[in-house]
């Protein structure tokens, strides 16, 4: 490791041992100094605004970072507040445009935190400039439990996605309720089918049963066709979601006066940071106070902080790999606990942020995390990993998938086409009743998302057996065989968005038969700490270029209408399935050719619940 000469300069110097709380030998002094310099560099140049305030007085004791608030707190004019002149946390919140009432709530929340506890304000605070802010608070342990450190983040992009989600649901609802040329709306068509279902169940005359069932089947077909047209039209007219930050200049320096800590360039300070005090390695006085603040903040942070000051140097500043340096990003990713299915996503994310700010989503140590990253001013990059609160912020709703699932439920009603006798009614009655209940739930979900931006129920408990049973139900719609292999694990319980995995397996099985399969096997097994499921068919499979295109769509998560080859298809099914799987911890959906290159095998993997 490169090192410079240690200066013998005791003025204001602080021994390394006093900073890290353990003896530090001369041999390891540069390693420790590099780590502390990494802490200071990270917080000095961070996108979020970091700080510490006293719960007794409300006094700001330290601040750092805040690059993404340069328009709010930067020296842009005489009327722009300077953080250096702000003494209280409440004043800072007002300067950020947060209302005094919301600021008071934050102070009360901080006062009730137990030592060592952390909390995130799940409902974003909207400031006077229209920015949506997320605040993370953490009370420090005794004897410093009168100190609360905070992280303030701009989550406006998330909120824009939430607004887009609500607008999308509203557009679907308007189309469901629209009447065409004096005909019933799709909602009214479905309502008439639901109303006539009980009449069908009560009939005994085979002639009357056949006439009513066929009439109901025609209404279902009409509703389904119009829903397919809605999806296609919507995709053609809509723009792609983009929640990546666009306005953060990669070269932006923190412009807040109080944040101009002396380290903005790792390389400039690397050779100057050490001196000796009483014969022991120490930090130079010019950096000592800021380093102590930065190190304390990092050690108490509710997030994982990572930094790469230069190629082949990767530091984990805290977390399970705290204070360790790695020679490759792959080693870093393994050490911080990135889950198996998320490894490639994490490596690609860290490769991206050396050139531009980015936001990534992957799984670490059994939880989904948001990864906030930006290029460093020193030529490398830095990132912060926070527990994902996307579902709490924007409902985590895939509206396209929700609508697509509603459309597919109508396929279960097509069994009405072959209902001719009382015996037929008895055979399908339970299934039809279940389908109608699900359709009612989906319509209610869409109505709720259109009004509020989130679903009625964000999370429910479901078993693997429920998912496999949903796949088996497709048997009623197709000519072919579905084989279920459950390996005795059907009672494993997951907490998830309601019905999404049922929709996913149904879609994959139905799609296999649509592409020429005669036999489909659906299996579930446990491999290590993951549930692995597969849908394998003996259909016509895919050409290499088609398989590559499918994988690219799954990688980018960008809708592509060309994915469908069905006349009644929309291209949404596989993407909706992948989105549903990704909401599970370390969830991944992969598409490959089947055994011996015949057919297609779709594999779903997710971490087992703790």
C-alpha cells in the first residue's frame, strides 16, 4: 500500500488509537489512516445530507454531504440560506422547505427513539420547492444517547413513479368504465356475468343452462378483447418509467459552506494525513476533528457505506465487512453479503456509478436494499445501501401486471363455453365462484390504486401450494397435461403482494401451451436457502436470437410488444412475471431452452423466509 512520510506535527493532532478505540501500530497506521480518510471522503461528497443534532437543545453539531441539495442550500443568490449560518435542526428543516408542523413531528419522533434505534419517515415530506424528501433518524447509544444523526434524501424520482402509477391506474379505470357505441362498458359486462352466475348455478334445465352459459361466454370474450386492445393502446402511447436521477452533475462538489471539509480529493490528501504524536501514529490536526465526526457517523449509520477511491481499491466502511479493503468489486460484493441471485446486478451497478449517478435495487443479507451511488470527485465512486422502502413509499404496484392479471382471470371464465348441462355446472361451479371473487378483488385493487396510488392489501401470507394450485388450474383451459412436482415443500409460507405469484405461474404455464407444448411440468424444490421453481415445456422453444431478446428485456425491464406471438397477447406477461418475482428477497426469473434444446424452461428463484 502506498504511503507517505509521517510528519512529526503534534499541533491539534489526534492519535489513531483515540479515534478507532484500539491500539494502532506503526505497521498498520497507513491502513487505518486510509480507512478513516475513506470515511471522511464519503460523507464529505455524499448525495444525501448527513448530520447530527442534540435532542436536548436541537443544536446542529455537525453536517456533511448534501450534494443533491445544491439548488436548495447552495450559494445561488442572496436569498439562498447558507447551512453554515443555521444553528438548529428545526432551522435546517425550514431551510429545506419542510413545514414547521412536519419538522415538529420529526423532532418528536427523534425524542422517542430508544438508544441505538433507527427509523425512516415512510411518507415522504414534500418541501416548498416540490421535492419529496425521505428522512432517516438514528439515536446513538449511551453515553451519547442525546445525539441523533440524520440522513435526508431527495426521493422525488420515487414519487414521480408513484404519480405515474396512479395516473396509469386511472387511465385503465377510465377505459374499463367507458361505453363504446352504446355498448356496455367492460366493467358492466363483467358485472352482468357476475350477476348471472348465481342464476346459472340455480338452473336445472339443460337447454336454459346452455343458452345462458354461451351468452355469458360471449360477454367474457368481448370484455377480454377490449382489455387486450386497452393494454396495447396504452403501451403505444405511454412513455417508459425512468426513476434514475438526471439532474445530478457527476462532477458536482458540495457547495454548502459548512460542508467544505478539506477532503475532496483522496489522492491529494493520502500522503498528508499522518503525523506522529508522542511517538504514536496520529492524524494531522487539520483533518482530525472532521475525521472524528465522519468516523462516528459512519459507525452509527443505519446504512451500509462503500467507497472505491481508485481502481482496485474498494472499502466497506461499516456493516458486516466494516473497515476492510478489497482488491476487486466481486470480493467486496461477496463480503457485504449480496445474495446469490443479486451478485451480477450489484457488480454491474458498481461498475456504472464510476461514470454517472445511479440508483440500484438488489438483495443483501436477506433484505432488499436501495443502492444510492455517484461518481467520486477523486476519480472513483461511493455508494450507500439502505433497506428498501419502495413498497411503503409508492405501493410497489405494477399496474400493468395488475391489469394483465385481471385480463387473464377472464380466461378462467371461458370454461363457460363448454358448459351445456347441469352436470357441467356442478363440475365448474367452485372454480367459477373463486374466479369471480378474484376478479372483484382485482377491480377493487385497481380502483384503490387509481385513488391512492397503492393496493388495498400491500402484503399477505401465501403458501407454495397456493402457487402450484394456480398453475394446475390452467388445465381446465387447455388440451395438454400439467404435472406438478412439489418435493414436499408446499407449506412454506411467503409474505408477498396478493396473488402475484399465482398470476405468474398461470401466465408461464398458459404461455407454454400457447406455444405448442403438449406437456408442462411445474416443480418446486429447496436448494440451500432458496426456493427454486421451474416451468418446463416440450413446445417449439426459441431461436437463439429470440432467446437473447427475451433475456435483454428481462435485464432492462423495458416493455416490448414484440415479445408476444399471440393474437390476443400484449407482450406484458413475461415482464409482469419478472417484476413480481423481483419483489421477493433475491428474486430472479431466468429463461433457458428446455432439456436437449427442446421447449423452454423458466426458472424462478427466491430466498426462503427467515
